[in-house]
């Protein structure tokens, strides 16, 4: 746990000093996107290999759809609120 906190603090300090370097920002954006793709792939492999999820997929589909629409709608509302409240 302490190692994770240390890594985060080092990242914050480096980010502060390198925030105006466009090469670093571009590389950070690319690495972040690649990390998200990798996480989504690993999540897909985990879901695809779980027989219980695959057999119950038809019944889980609607619940997942409703939760997804609710999460997206709630996120949009929160972003709108924050934009209007803190960034007029």
C-alpha cells in the first residue's frame, strides 16, 4: 500500500514539473489510452472465461443495459453540474 502511495506521489511531482512539455503530455495520453485498452481486453477475457456469466448473459443483458444507461446519464448530469458550478 505504501508503495502505491509513493508511486502516486512521485507521479504527481513529475507531472507538476513536466506539465508544460507537449511531448510528455502526448506520450501520457497515448500510454493512458493503451492502458485502458489493455484493461478492457483483460476484463473481456475474464468475463468470456466465466461460464456462469456466459450462461446467464441473456438475463444479465437487460440489467447491464439499464445500469449502463443510468451510469452514463448520471455522469452527464454530474459533469453538467460541475461545469456550471465551478467553470462558468
